[in-house]
């Protein structure tokens, strides 16, 4: 026909393309079935209206008091015709008016219609499926092609090993970074033993007498201090990336700096750089706020205590990460809560230690000083907790 009317060929092709696009865009109730599957149940149900000579299409909003609902089926005996549905007690199924199923209780059922069709004579090559209930209208919305769902499950399980491995390969990234963190801390202990002991000895954290002896006296001014901050940034980034992998990404970060969901390594490196930069920017932020509030003398003490406390607490983060990797598959919800609590404790305890140290130099009862600490510590803490812990 298209050869006889060549000028309509292009319009006909465009019409087919439009119909295909609408089929993808507009959602429907039909199931996605394998191409080789012929035995399928559809949503083309029908009812018998009084006085009509044939069945009419079923409309849910119109046909509300019908005990029997029908559908014409084409059955290929060589293939199974499994359907799944939820049936009320006493629900019955008929093929060409022959009873093939009766529900003895309200439950979910699976039925192979191809097995019953062998005992029923078709009408013009088709079978009339009737869903009937003696007391109420059957719930036909639960009828599904069970074979399609099972086929989908088989396709997932029968994928090549390389495809399955790609789904779990990023888990190895966490293990590799854990090993890298261990190597980094080991190298720092070997290369900078005095600085390592100054940070990670419990006594040095509790005693203020060691404050001026610490290598952090001039904030981040040496290569060793930069390396310690980088090690902490990587530890925290690893745990944050693990938390966000199980839940979701930080929406604000993804809008500003798009990070691939599939590439865990990129996320970890991105978070590491981001945390490191935030620690550096915090010093500039404190200098600015100190100038505004007239408390420049507090900046060095506050920043030094912040660094020393957060670096000390950061050494426990790899242990939390090991728990995450070992137990996440068995108790994901519990491990997720533990990871969030660990991150929260690192941030909250650091702020508390800063408050205690500053209070020894000047009483925090002073309203002016309280306003300064809220602006420089409490508000940034609330923002960090929002985007790291409470983002889901």
C-alpha cells in the first residue's frame, strides 16, 4: 500500500515513531515480557452487560457490581501459562465455562493455565477465562504473568560472572583504602614518631601543659601536619562514602560537583579533598570571625585544639570502617546507625573539647564569647551533621 501511495510513506513512518515514543513515555499497566513468551494475560478484561449480544470492555470506574469478569486468551500448549493472583475465599476460575480452580482460603496463588487448557476444547482457537466470585466483584488487578517475573529472576542469576563482579567490585575499593590508611599511619609513626605521640597519646590530649610542646603550635605549617590532616581526611571520607553508598549522595555536593554513583573510588577521593580543604578553610574562617568579634587572640588556641582533637579521634574511624565491611551484609541498618553515630561523635566531641579549652582561658558564660563560639563551632557543626548524617 505504501508503494501505491509514496507521498504517505514518510507520514506513516512518523506516525509509527510517535506511537513507539508514547509507548515508552506514558506509563501503562502492561508487563514487560520476553519476546519468546506467547502465553500472556493482559489487562483487556470484559464483562457481560444485560441485554448485550457480546462481551464489552471492562471499565473499573463504571463496572463495579459484576461478579464475573472475562478475558479471551490464546494458549500455546507447548509453553507454560503461569499466572499469579491474590484470591478471596470461594473465588473461581473457568476456562470456556469449565471450572479449573476454586480458592479454599484468601491467599496468593499461582496457576498454570496451559495444563488445564489441554482438557478444554477451544472456541475458534481461543479460551475464555472467567474470574467469578459468588458474593463480590473479583479483584482482577492482582492478576499477573508469573512466568515473566520468574524469567526476569533467571536472567539476573544467569548473567556472566564478569557482569556480576562489576556490581561488587567497588566493595574492593573500601578494602584497598583501608589498607592504604593503615600504611599511611604506619609510615607517619615511623617517619614522625614525636609528632605521632604528641597527637595520639591520650595524656597529651587531656593535659594542657603539652599544648605549647605540640608540633601543631603554629597550626598547619609543616609537611608532617599536612600529612596527618590528609590521613584523617581519607579516614573520614572513607566512612562518609560508605554511608552515602548505602543511602544516597549528598544532594548539595552532587549539584555543585557531580560524582559518579558507580565509581566509589572517585567519591572517596572527592570527599578526601573536600574535607582537607574544609579544614584549611576553617582557619581562615576563624581569622575572619575573630576579627569581627574582636577575639583574634582566641583563633590560634581554638584552631590548634580543633586540629589536635579531631586528629586524635580520627584514628578510630578505620576500626568503624572494618565493622562496616564485615557486618554490613548481615545487619545493614544497625551498621548504618553505628557509622552515623561514629561520625557524629567525632564532630561533637571535637566541639566540646574546643569549648572546654577555650573556657579555661576565658569564661564561656560571657555572652559575646558564646555568640562567637556558636558562629564558629555550633552552626558549622549543625551544617556538617545535616549533610553527612541526616541527609536521608
